[in-house]
């Protein structure tokens, strides 16, 4: 009999979510407003030390509204991390703006400040979306210095990095506007959801109006501009509150999962893991390895297939935006002329199961399959 499937990053429940939901139902605050939304926003804002926040139905909605409140228009250029989930770029297209993709660095795997400088020699964007991938912050000291000199606002896409730190400051607090995701695979979840944050109160006020169909403050329904139905429900906010109280514990659990893999696999068969720069504290939302040896890296998809055959979900690192059929004709900037860093990471990187319900014995099984796979190749 086949054992249960090991998923990449399934939702993890504390066990008391249902009690929070029961209280919400008992209070009859089921509609898309209520005290749990207000409290959830307050708790996240306090944790990140950001003054204002807005709970929404997805991180993608938050990105869209961030661009709207910055008055990005059709035909404007917006720089975007190349190594990211497609939502980062899609939000730019929602506006009718033009995405420009910036390569990664090897130190953090996030946006390369040198490639950013290269792009700025040719194009002046209206904003830069910096994505923190796999639970790790980008090098914001260098990126912010560059953007501040050019007076270009930064939108921090912290969808994957809640709980991480950069120079002892929380991820999600670096952008003029920042976004979070509470999708089912994230470190905390509301089943689906996101948040927009800023120290600029007017931005969040405007985003809140846009997220509720841009209704004017009148006794009847009046609308002067197009709005959206983007608000998080009070019921889902109650799940978020339950999960958020254990965030720091969850980060420690994720880091322990990473350490277990690291002890087994690091430096074996040319395997190395996503680095953690000295000034960063990664959540290790996903444990990600990279195959250094090009002769072995050609087998990365075979390894993913083998793991899948054994009931283990794994996947390549994000396929870069400049390689996506949707975005292949857009500008891409990299200081690496032969093969970009983002492409190299995509071709050689593998995301391993990192769910909070992953058992040590399951990790041992995964590591053993990987060791056996590469041992058979070398022999």
C-alpha cells in the first residue's frame, strides 16, 4: 500500500482555528467587515512596525492596489524581479504598464542591485517591485540606496517572506508599499488572502476605498471611479489571527526542517543550498537546493520525477519571467552576459517538501532517495 503523499508546503493548522471561526459565527460578523479584520491588520502592523495595513483577498490584489495608489498608468515602466511567481508581473499588466525584468544575485537569489543599476541606464521606471523569494529578503540597503537617489518608489513583494528579517528589520517593512500573501501554502494562511502595508496613511485609505468598489461616503450607493471587490472577509481574518499568534514558532520549525536537509545533503554530489547572507534571517519557507555540477544538474528534472513517483512533491525553482512565453518579448537586464543568474537557478534548483507537518522520518526518506539517485549516476 502506497504511503500518503508528501506535499511541498501544505496548510498547517494550530488546532484552534475552529474556535476562532465559531466565535465569529456566534457574533454574526460573517460579512466582509468585522472586528477580526481590524484586529488582524493591527497585529500584523505592530509585528512589522508599519503604521497602516489593509487586509485583502490575495497578495496579487495587494500588488494591483499598490500600483494603483502610486498612480502607475498605461505605458509606464515598472521594474520587477525576474525570479518570482507570475503574479508579481501580472499585476503590472493589470494596469496596462510595461514590466521590465531584473536578474538575481547569487548572494540572496533576489534582485541584483548591479543589474538594477544597468537597467536604470536605459529606462526610468515609475516603480520597482522587489520580490523576496522562498522566505529570504533582498539586499534592501543597496537597492533602496539606488532607488532613493533616482526617487523611484519600491513595492516590496514579501508574499513569501513574512517572519524574515534583513539587518534586524522585518521583511514587509522596507517598501514605500509592501504586500503579504496568506495563500494556503504560505507560512500562515487565511486559506486565501493578502495584505497591503504602508507608513503612508493616505495610500492605505485610497487602497481601502478601491478595494470596496470605490463607494462614495453617501447614504446611497454612488461611484465616481472603478473599484474592486478585494477585501478579506471577517471569517478568514479569524483564521489568520489564530495562525499569526504562532508565527515565530513556525519560523523556527521551518528553519529546523532546513537544518535537517542541510546536515544530510550539503556539499554531497555537488549539492548546495540557498545561501543566507550574514545580514539576513530567512524563514526557510521552502528549503531549496542547487546542483553545482553541470553534469548532475541535467538530471534535476529526473530527480523531481523520481520523487514524484515515490509520492513526494517537489518542483524546480521559479521559472524566470523573461523565459515565460507571456513575457519573453519584454526587456530583461542582467550583468551576466552568457547565462543569467535567474536562469541558472531555474535550471539547477529544486524546492524540497517543507511543510510544517513534515515528519523527521519523511525527511530521512526524501534525503535517502536523493542520495541514492546521485550515487547511481556517479557509479
